[in-house]
C-alpha cells in the first residue's frame, strides 16, 4: 500500500496529541511515510513534538517524524496532505473575542457573532499566506483545513483561490453529533447515511438513514424530547459543552422539522444563552484551565518518563479521527460519505450558488461529489441567507478594507441586530485587533 507524506500546520495545537494517536491507530489503512509538524510557536511545538517522538517510538517506529518552525522544511514537493489547525492570535485573542462582546451584552463566542467575525478577520490573512506557501512548492497536495471560523475561512479561500480544487474545509461537529446520535440509538456513527444542509456551525440534519434505508430521525427526535441530549463523550466534556448539548432539546421542541447543529443556540436563543455566559470566565478560560493545561502537562510528563502508555492525552476523539478518515477516503478513492463545506452550485437549489454550504458528499480521490439537497423550507432559507450575507460581507470587509461592510456584516448577525450595538462592538474589536486586521476605512 502506498505510504503518504503529511504536514500538520499548527502542530502545537491542543488537538494534536489526539490526532497523532489517530495516526498510530490507522497505520494499516492510512500508512504514513513522513510526518512533519510545523508551528510558529517554537515552545508549544517542542512540547508536542517531544511527546510525539515517544509515542511514535512505541507505536509507529517506522514513521519518519520531525517538527520544525521553518516553512521551508514543512512545505515540500513530496507532501500528499497538509492538515491545518492554526489559531491566529492564540487564546489571548480568543479571550478578547469572547469578552469584548460580552461586556456589551452581546454573545461572545469563538466562531459565532462578533467573536467569530473578529477571529475570521484574523484567520483569513494567515490562511491565505499558508495556501500560497504550500502552492509555491506543491500544486497537488490536499489541504484539509480545520482552522476556524471555518465558515468565513471557506468563503475567503473560495474567493481568493477559486480554481484550487484541493482545498477542503471541514468541521468535526456534524460527525460529533452523529456519534452522539449513535450513542442514543446504539449505532456506529459511520453506519448513518445522513442528509444535512446549512452553513458551517449553522445547519440541520433532515434525515438519518440506517443501512437498510430506514429514516431514524423521527425516533431520535422523540428520544431527545423524552430524555434530553448529551455528547457521546459526555464524561470528558466541560460544563459549558454539556449545557450547549442540552439546548438541543429546546431547539427540537420549538422547531421539530429537523435536528439542529448545537451552534444554532447562539442565534436562536441569544438572550437565554447570554444569561448563562460569565463575562469574567469565558470558554477560553475554561479551555486554558482544562484541555490546554492537561495536554501540555501530560505531554511534558510523557517526554520525561519516556513512555506514552497509560497517558490520558492520547484519547482519540472525533476531531483527530475525522480528518484522518476524510484523508483516507481521498487517498484510496473510497467514496465514503462525510459532511463537508463546499461551494453550493445548486446543491441546495434555493440558495445562492456561491454560498459555502455544509452538506453530505462522497469523498473520492477526485474530491467531494456532493448529494443534492433540493429546496429547503422558508424559515431555514431565511436564516441561512441572512447568515451567508453576514459571512460574505465579512470577507468583503477584509478584502476591501471596508468599515461600511464590516458594520453591515455585524448588523446582519442575529446575535447583534442593532446597528448601534454593531458599531460599538466593531470599534472595540478594531482597537483590540490592531496588527491582525487590515485597516478598515
Ligand atoms: N473545524 C473544526 O471543527 C475545529 C474543531 C476544533 C478546533 N478547530 C480549530 O483548530 C485550531 C486549533 O485549535 P486549538 O484550540 O488547538 O488552538 P491552539 O491555539 O491550541 O493551537 C493552534 C496552534 O496554531 C499555531 N499557529 C498560529 N498561527 C499559525 C501560523 N500562521 N502558522 C502555523 N502555526 C500557527 C499556534 O502557535 C498554536 O500552537 C483553531 O483554529 C480552532 O478553532 C476547528
Ligand atoms: O471550545 P473548544 O476549544 O473546546 O472547542 C471549540 C470547537 O468545538 C467544536 O469541536 C468539538 C468537536 O466537534 C468534538 O469532536 C470534540 O472534540 O469537542 C470539540 C469541542 O470541545 C467545533 O466543531 C469546533 O469548530 C470548535 O473549534
Ligand atoms: Mn467546527
């Protein structure tokens, strides 16, 4: 079997150990010859890199592994895949994305509302640079991107690299929801044949077929209404994620047609969610005290002890697994079905062709072959059109350096609505993002 060369960009990410464990687990189905991890932060990269050396020595000794802060070593002609998971501005800026809007009584979240807008305006620059750096030496590698806000990054990359058919933006949340449905129905998530439509972090499941073709969505809806909803990996989740999943029950009660992505809570119930968010201790603080601390402490421990056996850090969740099974489907032309982010081009027939929609597609070595969704009902169409206009205006604001478009974008966002509030939060975010955003005039 052919062996693949992979570069992980953002190797110092908190999600990398789980991904590395996934690589070990999949060595028979997605064998890797050379793995390079690249990060701009030498310190974070070294901690995860030294951990990786121990893990691979024990579980994957034949892999050629290295880590680097030098683009020239990271991006080479022989790469087959580039996995990307960067965070421009780090947790320091994520905290501001959350706390600035919250200080004004507006949702403060990583990818939704003004926080997602601010993060998008930061991510675009680095993602464009990254694609240019990769393509300068390698025209063929598949670039699988997790970097958030994936919705806005996808619109920007489509606008800037319209002919590059080997950039694929992905999100693990639909897969993670499938895992949670699987737990309720006693099924493996890969045995579902889902129908899903929307934008990233803004979509709905309309059908969930089992291998015999039965639609299990009605059964699942009733189970959620009767017993609530929890993530498949609830025991590993922080309180805020459990609260987020619990909101699915209310969404299903109010809008029973389809099963919603958890992120819709921020748009459908901003006041209720706002009441639960603590402006002094946001998700960033929870991640820093939890996942980030645990990952870096455990990686240091593994490197010191010289063994990764028994380490909690290598637990493999949907995040690490999902990018690998997508890559494997491309590598081996498997045509497996995944929910991914694609240019609409008629997939959802009553939405604009240029929208970057999230839908199910068969993933082959020639890329995604999406399944048609057809027309969607007015309520969902209205929500998506407004959210897509926000995404498009955000990218235009970035590309044109336009304050007017930034203001329009935020005013359209359902978490903001008031133009006065939009201006207030925009001005504060401009100040906080100096050096990251283009100048808005
Ligand atoms: N699409 C999804 O569903 C999904 C799921 C989980 C995480 N994510 C995203 O993955 C990314 C990583 O998340 P995290 O919580 O582990 O963040 P993190 O800050 O722990 O990791 C990001 C890493 O990227 C590095 N980095 C930043 N800019 C870089 C650049 N230009 N080039 C190379 N490296 C760079 C940082 O130094 C850091 O080590 C974020 O964008 C996050 O939003 C996406
Ligand atoms: O707040 P964070 O940093 O914990 O997570 C933000 C990300 O949340 C989603 O990812 C899920 C992922 O789907 C699941 O597999 C599991 O690993 O938990 C993650 C959340 O903790 C979301 O899809 C991402 O886009 C977010 O970045
Ligand atoms: Mn996501």
